[in-house]
C-alpha cells in the first residue's frame, strides 16, 4: 500500500512539473465543445485529475463490494460459532447422561 502511495505521489509530481514547463496557450476541441486560449498546464492537470477521479470511483465500487462480502462472511461466521457452541453443549449433555447410566 505504501508503495502505491509513493508511486502516486511521484506521478503527481511529474505531472505537475510537466504542466508548469508547458504553460503555453492552446485551443481545445472535444465532442463539439471548443475552448480557445486555455493553458496547456490546466488541460494536463484537468486530465490527470479526471483520471484520478475515475480510478477513485471504480475502486470505490470494489471496496463497497468487499465490505458487503465481509459483512456477509462475518454474519455467517457468527452463525457457525453459535451452532458450534450449541453442538458442544449437546455433546457435553450426552456424555454426562451416558456416564450416569
């Protein structure tokens, strides 16, 4: 986990350096929209931020699925533990009655 954090910070630093070194004005066309005289630095930083947001959204869905699965497994584990206790209690009672008889 720490490795990915360091890698992410390094990548963010490289993007920031690239954006600062390429601060010229450009015209952008995208899906019918047109933006004139926008700093290339803003375009690069916006694209990086958009990519980071997409990764966050996609990983959030996975984390939610894992949390649901964890809750489901914890509940199942609790039921099995209760059943095990019940079986052990019944077994002890059975052994006690066998020794008495």
